[in-house]
C-alpha cells in the first residue's frame, strides 16, 4: 500500500527491446516535494524508466502509481495527458511560432485572466518578467531552459519528469540554472524525477540518488551516503577517479606495500581490491631514501616516482609510478603542488577512507 507521502511509486518495472532487457525489476518511490535523481551511464535504462512513468513507453510488466492510484498495471494504462505529469527533455521543444507567454500558457485551462496571472507568476519566479512577448529564437539557451521549465510546471503537475535537461547548456551557465531550477521545483512542491549521467549534477540537485547499471538500481540513498559508502568498486568509480591496490585476504588481513588492511568478511585466500580516491592519498618527502614513520591511521609509506603533475585550478593532480610493482597511483592535492617528473616521494593511505571489495 502506498503511503500518503509517496507521490510516485513504481513496482517491479521491466522493459525489453528485441529480446534484450533494458529495464529489469525497477522499484522506487518519490515523495511530494522530493527530488530523486536516476543516475547512470548511457544505455543503463534510466531514460526508458522515465518514459514509462510518463506514459510514452509501455512497460512489459510492473505497476506505476501516482498519489496511490494506478496509472499503469495489468488493467490500466493511462495516456500521458491523464497522468498529471510535467515533462522536460534535453531539447526544450519550445513552440517557435508562439511567444514566451504563449508557450507557458499552452497547457493551461481557465479564463484568460487566470492564465495570464499564472504565466506572470512563473516568469517572475525564474527572473524573466517582461519576456512574455519575446519568441524562443530571441532567447539565450539558459532563458529557453527556464521557459521550458515553467511551461512544464504551469499546469501544476503532481509529478515532474526531467531527462538530461541541462546537457545543452554552456558549463558556465549550468550551475546557476540548476540552482534556480531547483528553487522553483521545491517551491512548486511536485515530486521530481531527474535523469542524468553526471554525478556532480545528481549530487548538486538530488535529495536522493538511485544509481542504475544494466537496467537495475544497484544503490539508492542520500548523496552523502551513496558517495561515501559505495556498494561496489564500479559505484565508487562512477563518482570519482579511484586508485586500486590488489591484495589477498588471509585471516581477515590483507598485506600490501602500504601495510596491513583489515578485510573481515572476505573469502580467506581470496583476492580483494582496496579502493581509495586520489584526495585521500597523503604525500610526504623523501629523506635520503627514507619515508615518514608508519602510523596506525595511515599505515606504512610506499615510494613512488612522479610521472607528471597537472594544475586543475582548485587542486593539483600528481601521477606516480610505484616502485613496488610499477603500478600507477594518482594523488590530488589542494592548491598548487607541481613536483618535477622523476621526483621521488612517499605515499601513505588513510585507512578510514578506504573501501574493500572482492577483486573485480
């Protein structure tokens, strides 16, 4: 039974094309006023999931409920216009022959004065007061995006579905437009399901992220939790660059050149991947062939030779070839740190920021 706070609920949704499963047994809920991001690489099934909720794609099986009422199940398949959903896609799809006001008012019902009030209210919310008489070709990409947003919101849909809505925008504009969009969506109180392949976008906008891979949701949670407690190596790698150290778990310990790691719960004698993000590697200087002393929190130092260093504006990325096996590890350092190639330095690993997974 759907609780009163759940605006959208999908249960066991599946869809195949030409015998290939694109979406497999997907279930999730989105509350009124909540922003849920379906996040994953291209081809993982996230857009197909969105299209099924919208009613423009028919599931092979499963149920879709809005405010507790089925819009799709074994005996019901409501058309998109009867589902109370707003749709916003990558291309904005504004009507070129209509003014901005005409575009926003397109899906509204009621008398002319009521429509005009709603149009003016929404234009003001997105900072486009006075733009009502313009046509889409007279607007910038960011302005067109805001018009597309309020056109979808104008009829006060219970559900807002957004498929990569910011992908066509210049990077310089994108953050500001995202923030403005999020503010308007929250004010309108619709349940929002946003599809994106960009982890940063999901982290910035979502109350909750559903990470998809191969047609299934592999992890779901708040942005902080899903970033800091990845379910597997692939999930960790989707959100950022990672370093991987391969080892063998013996008696719940894995010995590495960086010292021993606790690896309880892993198959005794089985290989494990110790995963750490570049920002959690610690760099120290060489002292006549010696590194820093081992510590409980950071283990033993291992010697590396700088291959290259790049400044990225907010941090420096330093690539090392490790002496112990020739592998490449990358460290991220705040600010400017650009050691010359062939410089010998020592690396240590923060134990509390490592993830251990069965070897991929």
